[in-house]
C-alpha cells in the first residue's frame, strides 16, 4: 500500500511560464528511504518545501498516509502536516542544551511522556551523556545527530533531509552516512534525502530518483 504520494506536482515562482518543477510524481511505501539526486537549481529543495507546506504547488496533489495535504481544493498548514525536516546547517538553537533542543517540539505531551521520549531519542542517537551540553560544545557529527533526534522526536509521518552532510568533511561524512542509515532503519521512518552527492544517496537510500533542470 502506498504511504506517500505526489501526483503531477508543478511549481513556479511569479506569473511567468518558467516552472521550477513540472508534472513531478513520486510514490513511496512506509519506511522506504528515497534519494532525490540532482544538480543545484533543478528543484530538489523546492520539492521538500512543497511537501512541508512552505510553498504551495500550482498544480497536483500530495497525500501522506491517506491524508490529502494539498490539492486544488485544500491546503494543510505546515504545523498540521506531521513532517520532520533536517536542514543543511542543522538549525539547532544555540542557547538551548541538547535535551532542550530535542524537547522543543514536544510541548503537547505530558511531562512524563516528554521525559520518556527524550530518553528514547538520546539512546537512538547515542548521546545519552551529552544532554546538558550546548551545540557549540559538540562536534559536527554530534550536532547532526541532535538535529536528527529533534526532527524525529514528535514522531513525524515523513522525514525530509536537505543536503544534511554538506557541512561535514569527507571522513566525518562517511561515518555519519552509515550512522544515519542505521538510525533511519531503527526508527522505520519514511524518508526523503535531497542531495547532489551520488554516494550519499547510494549509501543511505533504497532507491534514487534523478531530477534534471
């Protein structure tokens, strides 16, 4: 059964005919990891923004787990979509500790539930001893894991990753790629990885979709 689908999505900026994305379709099973591979300017990051609700398509339909997020008749706001995102720069809050960063999106849970979920996330990313540290006290790889834990903590339906390794050096990138693959498998979360690096996609993803300009 299809868990996520984009049907003939089109998008363009302004009123001209220049389309960043034209008639793009994608179907995914639950727990599947798909890589979107392409050069800068082909619309990869825009695709994630459309799924997250940060942009609205000019045509097409997006559905997650049977729930229509956007079509010609409706548009579900970003905070109601159940979408998690990891950005290039991780976007951690510098004034918050690791624990506070992970807990940020869990305000709807009870105190007991928040504590339990925090413990699960710290264990998943193997940072149990780092909860009281601030982002500047962590390595690049550790910051990446905190970003992953924060995105997963609210139990999103789908995880979107936009070039998450671009700020890591080659040796660390190789290590983190393997770690992320294991964490995604352990969490069994449907995921889309946007990258221009073929090795990123081949290491982590179940299949690769190529986008051209």
